[in-house]
């Protein structure tokens, strides 16, 4: 998580689609007047600001591993933004609400991270996170197959993240020491324009791959991938339907007796 692989401009193309899960997640947080709120993996801070608006009396911190994202986040005066890695970040005081929106799927040791986060909560504090659950979707299968093909296997053959997250029931079991509300939703995004799915994943799933390739190789890889994606996600007159499964978890730490 320490490499700066994120492109804020590319990521922001689908602001509405990426914001909707955040609002559906945070709507289930029952905190009334938290004192300290943290957005782990805050990105550009656009959504972190919404936490400050909901709880204007709270101190709201955001952190992200990407300096490019934090540069954008620091434009928002309502929040404090710092560069930090989710695997090593530790708060200097108990956290009343800790939110993480589409970050933990990048962290192989994210169960360890969740344990640290639960420990960091104040009694009765809230942890809310959501992660993509689409790692077996045609988009990711196409990426893995192309990486393993003869043309790319020497540089990308080891790129197979498998399924790095649990399902909703798995998180309920893992967080059984808390009161847990977990659910799954499959959105069907209607993407517009040519290479619609390719454009979507260019700001997320393809960033680690692009980090390994020079500019000419990136163009060649994306051209080959675009053809595969167009076959599995055919465009319709009204747009390109793109099913996207997400997993949501809201956990409240038990009050101390």
C-alpha cells in the first residue's frame, strides 16, 4: 500500500457510482455525537468531508497511502489529512467512528488490520467498511487470463490476487466480539462511452499492472484487454451494463461492563 499507484483524475471519472456505497455504508452507523472520526483510505477527501458535515462537532481525520490523493484531500479545510499506511497507522487516542471505503481489498493482512482497528475504538465505538466482492467477475478473469498469456506472463504471470476479501457471513464470524450488521449488494452500473469497463478499471484494478509496464507496454496491454472486455461486457443502446458486487460491514464495539 505504500506505492503511489493512484491517479485521482482517473479515479474521479465515476464519482457518483463510487460514492453511493459510501453513503449506504455510513447511513447504518448509529453514532450520535462522536468526538473523533477517522476515514482510513480517504482518497481525495471528497467523501471524508461528508463525515465532517454529519458530525460537525467531531475532529475528523483522513489518511491515505497515496501522496497524490492526500494533496487533493488537503484542499478541504474541514478535515485533517495525512499520508499513512493502513497496516501501520495507529491513532493517538480512542476512535469513536472509523470508516474505510474500498481499501481493505488491497491489504493481504486486512484481518490483522481489522483487529487493530477494533482495539483502537472507544467503548461503543463504530467500525464501518465496504470492499468490492467482484474478484471472480468477468473483468478480473479477463485481467488474470491476459497476465498469464504467453505475451505477458514473463512480466505479469505472477499477478493473481485471487479473492482477497471475505463474504458478509465471513466478516460476521470474524467480528463476533462486536455487534455486526453485514450485507452484500450487486450494483448494475450503466457505463457510457467506448471502452467503458476498461475506463472504469483503469483507475483501480489496472493501476498495479501499469506500475510494472512502460508507456508503450501499457498501450498494448490495454488494447488487448479492451477487446476481451468488450466481448464479456457488450455495449447496449442505453450503455454498458457492469454488475459490481460489494460487501458491507458495520460493527459496534461492546460497551465495557
